[in-house]
C-alpha cells in the first residue's frame, strides 16, 4: 500500500479546517460587527450583486437552503461550483483522472455568466426573487 503524501493528507484536512474556521469567523462577525447599509440600495434603490449575501450565509448556517436561495442565489451557486472543482482536484491528487467535462466547456461558462447577469437584473424588477 502506498504511503499518503503531505499533499494527499492536506486535500483531506484543509477544506474541513477552513470551513470550521470560516464558520467561527462568521459567528464572531455576525455577533460583534454592524454592517453599513448597501450604498446601491440606499442611493440608487437597486439591488447590487451582493445584496442579501450576508443573510444568505446566515440562512445556510442555520440550515435553511430555501431562504438562502431567496436572499441571494449566487452564494449557493458559488459553493456548488467550488465543491465540484474541489472534487476534481482531490481525485486528481489521489491518482484518478475524473473530470466534470461540462464545467470546462466555454459555452457552459458563458451561458452561466449570461444567466447570472439576467438574474442580477431581474431581481430588481421581480419581487419574488428579490431579497427580503
């Protein structure tokens, strides 16, 4: 049996340690920091791409996925994409050749970016997808 290298061990430990550290940091920030209002919403009366992101993270920390999607769908999208790329990297480090080929096609990337642009504009006009 092959002995695990430092890189292989790090692939297993680092993401969970980083997630635990971020949860702890998020808890500290949410309890002891007061955020200023969004300048886009305050002065222009439009939702910026980040509007609702803090509430979306709080909802995810509480386990409420639907509320997180309602507040800002970008958070779950970014987390899902990061998880898929991490799986690819971890498999490659452990000697496999697995790849999500759809993630690396340019038309998919441009389509997703276009949909995200439409979402960011539409959330200013459709109350059902605007943050609460």
